[in-house]
C-alpha cells in the first residue's frame, strides 16, 4: 500500500496527509454526505490525517457518521488515482460531489479513480462511520476499540493515459531457489482504448532486465510476469534483514516509459516440516507478542516513531516475532518489521465471532474482501511468514468448518508461498485444525481456567495427535494475565497486581519453553488497550490490562520475566541445543 520507501520515480504522487476539516452532527450521529460546515447543527473540527476523531477531546466517545473534507489543487488535468491506506471503518469517497468509491473495513486499503479531472481546485470528501450494527459483521463491540476516521495515509497519484501499474507482486523461491524471484505486474487500463505496450522489470544485482510485451483491453487488466535472478544476493532473516527493490516500468509502443512501480522485498522461503517452521530451510522458533494498534493519544492511528518504539520494546524483551491481532496492520509497521527482521503472523480481521455474529449475512463477503486486500496489499513483506484467519470464531461447528475451509482455499489461491494458521481456544471441541499448516492455540491457564500450562498442552496433544496432526508445528498463539499498571501487592499477590502477572507469566513461560513440541509463543499482549464500553465489567479501566507494557508503553514488572525466558529460549534455538 503506502510505504516508507519511494514507490515511484516516474508517476507523480502527492501526499494528502495533514490537517483536514471534519464535520459532525452537533447532536445525534447521522450526517448527510453533502453537508457544509456552515449548515445549522454541524460542528466542524480540524483533525490530523492519519488520525482518529477519538483523539479530539470533543469526540472521545463518538460513534456515528462524520464527513472529512479538504481541497486539492491540480496544476494539470487528467486521470488521478486516490489511495487510502485505511479508513475506520466504513466510508464513501466523493470527488467534486460525485461518489467515486465505497469501502468497508478499517484495516485494509483501497483506491478510487477519477477518470478525467480538469486543472484547478477540487473538493475531496470522505463520509465515514464507525457505527456498530448491521453495516459490519466484523466491527462489533469488542475486546479492543473500533475508532473513527482516516486512520492511515492518503495519496493522490497522476495516472497518465489511464493505464497504470496497479500491483507488482514479488515471490522469491521459484524452483526452490530464493534468489530466483517471480515478478508479476498487474497493469490496469481504465482508458477508453485497448492498450499495447511492455513492462520492463529490473533490480540492482539482477543478472539482466526482463522486458515483456502485453495487451490490456479497455476497462480491463493484464497480468505480466518475468523472473529475475539475483546471484550472490544475501538472504533475508531476522539476523540479517537484507532488502532489495524491484522496479517495473510501463512503456507504450513507441518505447516511451510513462509509469512505474517500485516494490521492496527480501529473499527468503518459508515452509513447515516435521513439527518445525522453516525459514530458508532452517527451523526457527517464534517468540513474540500479540499487538493491537492502539494508543490513548492516537487510537489505532499509531504515528511512525511510536511504531518503531513498539518494535524496539518488543526486541528489548527478546522477541523475534509479532502477531497482528486481530487485523491486517499498517504497511508502514510491516515495512519496519521487514527492516528490523521481526517475523510477522498477520491475521485477517475477525475476533470471537460466534452464533448470530458468525452467521451475520455479511460475514462471508466481508471476510473474503478483507483476505483479498490483506494478501494483495501485503504480499511483498518478507517479514510476514504466515497468514491467519478468524481468531476464536466457530471452528467447533460444521458450518464453521465450511467457512474456514473456504477462506483457506481463497488465501492459498492468492498466495501459495506462505503457511496458514488460525487461533482457537477450543481444546477439546475444535474441528478445523487439520485445515491449516500450523496449529495455533490460545490458552489462559490459571487466569480464566484452573489448570497448569502443561495440562493444557496435554489436552491439546490428546485432541490433535489422533487426528493425524502430530507432525504439524504447534504454537501457543495467546497466553497471559492481567495487571493494572502500578497495582503492587508483593505479599498477597492479588489478581490484577503486577506481582501476580509476573508469577503467572513465569509459570506459563517455564512450562511452554520446556516443552519440545512448542515452536511459537505469543504473549497476550504487548500493551494495554482500550476496549468497548460493553466490556467494562470484565475489564477494569475499560482496558484489556494484559499488556507487558501499559498503554503509554511503560514497562510493567513482567517485562523482565518475558525478557529472561524469550532470550534463553531463542538462544537455545540458535545453538541448536534442543534439536
Ligand atoms: C482471547 C482473544 C483476545 C483477548 C484475550 C483476553 O483469547 O483472542 O482478543 O480478548 O482473549 O484478553 O481475554
């Protein structure tokens, strides 16, 4: 989507981030898309993009509709493409009053085309809602907060001649050699005429450039592919996260290059075999955190320096992995994971949907859209080593199995290169663990259930092994305990005290790291996060307090416990002591 590295040398790109005007109803929560700031009953506020309105003291709790407006000055006319990396959570986009796009889901991006627009001043408005209700099967009152606003960056691109490079997907590992990279460009033709031209693919260090001719019908797309070979290029790994860029250039019949796209990736392969997750053919353990995009001052629109700080804090605790619970993350965060060598379990957007929520008439369609956007938009991140779906949904029913199987089929068709997984806590009842490549279990021993961590693992093995799953890699995708920051109780160690959290994590990590079948560990969770008001009675402070750092990223006592275990566990892995 929108990255930290330059994506174009030829296509002109304008940054539309900054301060926009947001219009709200002064009372109630409905607002017409064409509302004006001076209409009666309208409140206008100036808000940052990227940002969420809950960050403004006047709209901390607002759930409803708003319109975000700004002007855009164009020196030249012609077709333009607007790229939104994320609007939370459902929106319609208008250019000079005309609707040009509609999108659902806060956590994936979309584009909007204006096929012809004259030079001069234009108005861009986005009608946004963060409401709960029938509109969305995925954004429900939940154990995290659904914010409102343009929460990720926005760009305006000039697409000359109405023909442009829409995607460039890079797959290292053709024929098992990570230095052979399959490059697939998608060219989109929105002009009124068929187009014939060529795409040139190149990369520093590649043996040679590849130039491939193609034709794209008017209103259609062409898939253009080539292989680049990068002999001698370093492989990507957490210890050496070497990255490189591939550029694709689009030219017409007269060899005039008029559009381009640059994508970055790392050379690595991921696979699973004999209970292990393999990176470049070598077994690797994952020690990491579940992380929500959440901060009291910014909501889900985490600023770049804070993203980097989160990565540094996780690394300071010895982690080499992160799970994007429970939705696709901002591409800029994934760029940082690529650069810092943090391995990512990226998840689609769905948490704890059961019964009527799971049977919501829009669930299937909204999940399929989210999966497709997640995979196509994040395809090139080497840090993403697995895709996950449907956290703690109905994997214990026949209907659920059909839904899980359908989504796995969809993702495998879009990206056969990465293993798949999903997280469940139904230790005895789960019916779907044979469908993915990696089995992921969420467990809260001695927090929600009275049992020792090892007893929980034993139940899982007893469930999995007779089903022919004894050879699958196994991860504990969630485990943890709550602590209200600053609640110290060293003698009694009452529940919610930092001492109790330490004690429980010590017990959990001791058992899990000693078990030779555990290949991945993800603490729930990195930081404390805001939850929906309806969860308040189970969540003191209306926060999920299981963070190892609090919502402002101040470490709790458990920071040291996690660091000690993670460092030890991963160092044993590097020395191969336990294999
Ligand atoms: C679940 C869920 C998380 C969180 C956690 C908890 O396993 O997947 O989103 O709600 O429990 O804190 O209880």
